[in-house]
C-alpha cells in the first residue's frame, strides 16, 4: 500500500522541482505576443534546404507563419559546401568538412520596411570521418549531419528573431 502512494508522490515532486528550477526543453523559448506571427520569405529561386527546419522551429515555439503580417523574416541566400579536410597516406579523403551558411534579415512592414535585424550571416560547420570501406554509411552520416546543421541554423535564426525589441 505504501509503495503505491510513494511512486506517484515522488513523480509529482520531481515534476514540481523541474518546473521550479526553470527547466524547459531545448529549442523552446518565451515568445512575446508581438512576435507570434511572422511572414517567411525565401529570396532564392532554388528550393530551400533550411526552410522546412525553420518552419518547424518557429511553429514549435508557437510562432504562426502567415503570408502577410507585420514582421517578415527573409532568407536571402543559403550556401552548403563540402571539402576534404584531411587525406590518408594514399591521398584518399579521410575527413570531410561540411559547412552551411545562411543570410537573412527581418523587416517591419508597418514601418516602411525598417530592418529590425539587418542582413546577417550565420554559419555552422562540422567535420566527419569518411569510411572508405563503407560508402553507404558515410553517405548516411553526411545526410544526418546536414540535417543537424539545418536544425542548428534554424535555432540560431529563431533566437535572433526573438531578440527583437518590440514596442508592444
């Protein structure tokens, strides 16, 4: 009887302690009411690799993506590169460096396109080991790392967007 009561009580106490210390899941932020709507625009003619992750990061934080609203987040350009970082003794690629960059800005449409965040470039890079004897694993590893890099850039943009000082 005593253990039946102890377990739920312990779970309740743990959840209260976590909420009291300010714990929240990574990637979740306090969003001011004025910033809960944004228009997301991509200037590039190419399909954006970043946009799906950015949409997800905004929506998870309760930010609605609308076609027309006061604030407009513009993805001006993206660049993704891969280069050989190190070589083996046989001059084969041993490690690759992946790099992703995004240029973006945020404007206030109600104030004649005032740049709240002027054009800014964010970058992330990672290095991974090339498994010459298992090309499929290396390809999968590169795809996974690219996905993580897109998530990282999306989080960086969301943090920058939430740093805007609103007059509301």
